[in-house]
C-alpha cells in the first residue's frame, strides 16, 4: 500500500521550500503525493502562482480559496481549517506536511492533530519575529514529526518539550534548489520578467503585523529612500499579511519610474537566479538572511521583522530611515561576504525520503507527550 502524503502550501515562499521534498516523493513508488494549494497562490494580485505549481508537473493538485480580508487573518485561518478538514476526511492521508510559520501551516497542523493524522513540520524551532513566531511554535506543538534546518533549531524544540526521536536535522530544502542544475540563466529570467537592468538590487518588504500602526509611515519612508538612492531595482510584491495593501499603495510611486521594475510574484527558481546575480537585497524578507548569504549577496535588513534570526558580516541591520537606507546602499560594496553553511548542504530531500522510508517514523505516538529536559 502506498502511503498518502499531503503537502499544504499557501505562499510562493513555502512552495519553494517544499518543492524538492514533493519531487523526490513523487518519484518514489512507495508514496502517493497530494498538494493542497490555497492562500496567495489563488490571488491574481499576487501573480496567481497556482499556474507555476501546475507547470512543475506535480500530480494530484487540489485547490481551495481561503482568502477573506487581510484585516481578518483569524477568519482566513478558520476558513482554511474548514476547507482542509473536508479534504482530509475524504483522502484519509497517512501524513500531512506543512512548512514554516504561515497561517495555512497552522490550519494544517490543527486539522491533522484533531483527526489523529501524523503531521510533519518543516523548519520548526526557528526564530521568526512578529506574529509568525507565535504561529511557528504553535505549529511545532501541534506536529508529531520535525524536519529542522540545523542543530540550533533542534535544541529549541527540545526546550519546548519535543522528544528527540521526533526531530531530524535535514537542512533547509531550498538549498537543494539553490545549487542544483534546475536554475534558469540570468538572460532567461530577464527576458521572462522584462528586466532591462545590467546591475540591480532586489526589494522585498513585508508588513510587520505587530507594528501595523507604524506601517504607513515606514512604507512611505522606505519608498522615498529607494527613489533617492538612484539605483535600479527589481521590486517584488509583499506577502498578503495584514498591511500588505499599505505597502502596495506606497509602491504606486515606483510604477512609472524607469529605475524600478515591479513584479507581483516570481517563480522560485527564477528568483534564485536573480538573487544570485543581484548587487544586494533590501527589505525585511527571510531571503535576505537565509538565501542571500549562501550566494554571498549583501543584505540590507530594514526594521524588526528578522530580529534575532541571524547576524552576519554581509547583513546590515538598519532602522527604516531615509539616511540609513542611503548610507547602507552606498556602503554595499564594502560589505564582507559570508560563506554561510548553517542551513544544510543541499541534500535535504534525500535525507527526508530516507527517514520516511524507515518504519520508526511511522511508529511515532500520535498522542504527544511533553518531555522535560
């Protein structure tokens, strides 16, 4: 009997992390893979990235529109639980796989634990900042199996009372893609997204939901700093968290300026090629503290969203102030590159499937216990 594995994805970011894991399971006769696609993937404003998932050649793609309104994230969570619950009751999967710190992951973990189905959490035990940190740790407590990026994450889960036998260090799955032969050429990326710049920075700025009262002023300041820098930049839309519309409103000033190319969303492999060839990345995305250092690309990290995640010589941490933005861009060529290796070696998918092919992981007790350490 094939084991049924469901991967739940709600954003372009978590799909990029899950993709290598889905690919390797789909090619193994022991497993039957299913994708439950929801969230940003089905929103035209953010590029309707369901199309990119379909282009990937995956089988058994199921869709569900969970969006309500960015100001009612809790209702979106409730709606996702309702839709995913109906799906799970019909499919009866052996394992639900969720990633990271998004509300879709929380919905998946809730449905799995309430239906006595094993839940595996990818990249738990990390520090996120903002509301995402609460979600990530909640998902971990609702999950039975943990596939973490490094030993530090494992230690945090053990601090949270998770049993050691349920935690496996596999690295960050996106590293598998970063150094694979799956990436398109820079010319292909530029042609596809109509980017004409020889040199460029990448802009990725997301709302901080716990600081929403300051977001309008910060977004306007951020945009003004970008304009005054006189640099050519590729601007990728934020995620759809509370406050995203405020950032998009501020971006209106960039739409008709030659030095800015605005893109709602970008296919993960194409984004990696662009990042690899960028002069720098600026904003508050995790890509600046995870993927960029692996490529030796300098990061200008603005504000508190990535607070306490990682400190490297290639990362400038600044306040959202015009002078700070301009100074950090001027200093970008003086930043020392970092040879980051703390999130795996690019073999996450192999480690993942090796574990799933062993009986031990399937014998983990569905009734979770708190392990005092």
